[in-house]
């Protein structure tokens, strides 16, 4: 009988799964990446994989979490740039977020059908924890911007819901056949920036 892994070994294996999983998901996408490819790249057995994740979708969600952290650190910390109005800065931020969701390998394949599949495969507790952590982190930025007088004071939970609704709109972009998705997102971005952001001249 093999000896149990130490906590340090578990951390190393999980890190390897996320690293190798990210490479495969970026190259082949969620649906075309197989569990055999994942465990082979991470050099573990299928049985060992299930000690960390219940499905490849759960691993994919962890990979998305890592990418999202990189995104937040890169974009949220420098939303309001010098030499450009606050409203234009916020619009640029939202446009970059939308471009990330529609062009980055890990995100662009999350359309309505794939998104529903992903949600069905994830434990409910995992989703709840992610949503709570995500909202808490983003709320810190919103609160700071409000305290600085850069953003109109509105209910934080409502603002989180508004941002989430924009993300859902992007995810379901394939459901809007016959409409101008680009024009609709531009209108949404302009409306959000115009209402929420307090410009220097106001």
C-alpha cells in the first residue's frame, strides 16, 4: 500500500494539475481536453486525480480562478489613469474586461451552452464560495473608489449584481443573433460610466 502524501506533496500535485490543466485547456478547450491528457501531463493516476477534483470541470474552474486573480491584479489596481478622464478610464476598463472574456483562450469558449455545462458539474458549495469571495474582493475596489469621490455612492450588492449581469450578457452573446452585440456592449459601457463615475469637472 503506497504511503499517504504529505500536505506539501498535495500542494505540489495540485499546483501541477492547475499548471498542466491550464496549458491543455488553453490549447484544446474544456470539452476537447480529456482526463487522460490531464493526468498524463501531471504524472498522476486517475484515482489520484479524484482525490483533488470530482471532475475536469472542477479543475477548469480552479484554473479560471487563477486567471481571474491575475486579471484583477493587473486591471483593478490601475483603473483610473493619469492624463485621461475618470469616465474614459472606467470605460476603457470595462471594454478591456469584455475583450478578455471574448478573446482570451480560457474565457472565449465560455458561451451559454458551455457555461451551463460547467455550472452543472460544479459542487454548489464551490460556486457559493467563489461568488462570495469574488464579490468581497471587488467590493473593496468599489468602496475605495466611492470613498475617493470617483464613483457615485450606490448599494454595493446592487453594483456587484450589475457587473455580474454585464458578464452574463457577454457569456450569452451567441444567444443574441440578429442584434449588434458590439454596439449593445458599447452602449452598456457608456451608460455605466456616465451614471457611476464622477468626473473631475463635476
